[in-house]
């Protein structure tokens, strides 16, 4: 007698989410590329202090700054569990939650050129 309802015979591959680019979003006010870079750096510098493993934060940053195919490989190799396929909510293998704001994942539609 076996379990006839089990569908996970091909491993965890069916449960892995493929990441995608975040949906277009708009910052509360037009923002320059330089200011966006500053707030991104501020987030990445402070995020590890709010919990989780530094190695996972580093992997998430590398994935956020990479093209989708490379980002997927980084996420998979780091053992990150994706809740939202745009990487806004992820977990590590120990269950720690990692929340990423859209501004570290993509540029807003109202980005303005630096002077």
C-alpha cells in the first residue's frame, strides 16, 4: 500500500517559483538615479541588522542586481524560498523572513535623469 495521491515524485522542482521582474511602480515623487542608488545602499546596509542571515541578504542583493537568469541561479543556490515571485517576500531554510522593497528590485516609472 502506497500513497496514491502524492504528486511530489519528481522532487522539489515543482514547488520552486521562478522569479520575474516586479510590476511597474511609481515613486511618491520623481526621483533621480543617484537618489535611488542612495536609498538602495541605505536599505542594503541596514537590512541585515533587522534579522536573518547576512549570507542570505548578500545573495538577495546579488540577485536583485542581476539579470533574471543569473538571479534565479543565485536564489536557487542560496536555498532562498520565494513567496512572491518578484522577490518582495522570501524566506531562508530556517524560516527567517526577508522583505525587499520594490525600489531595490527595479526602477520606478518616474525616474528622472541626473543633471
